[in-house]
C-alpha cells in the first residue's frame, strides 16, 4: 500500500472505488432503468440511480483520494477551519 496507495481506488471493491462511481453514473445516463449492464456492474438490479447513494460514493472517493495524496507527499490538503 505504501508503494501505490491509489491502487485500491481502481482495483478494489466497494462504494469508494472509481468503478462503483462510474457504474452508478451509467445508471443515470441510461435513465435509471435496470439495464443488463447494471447487473453486471455490481449495482443491484431494479434500484436505478439514487442521488443520495451517488453523493455518498463521491464523498467516499474524494476522502480516499485525499488520504492517498496525503500518504504520498504529506498533508497536501491542509484545511484551516478556524
């Protein structure tokens, strides 16, 4: 993981991966129908596009990217909330 911290974003499983986010976007582009591509892409058939799930996936992916970037070169996303 230290050598390639971004690897799990592309090759991993779960809602925090780029593949899961793209599969969900495909549902939106197809009109939210339960097309055959949706079942092959690990999205439950018949559910269609869900905005709340998409927002969560995008947040998880962004958070994962932030953590991987920080692991590579220090705290590059330093945000001062004060």
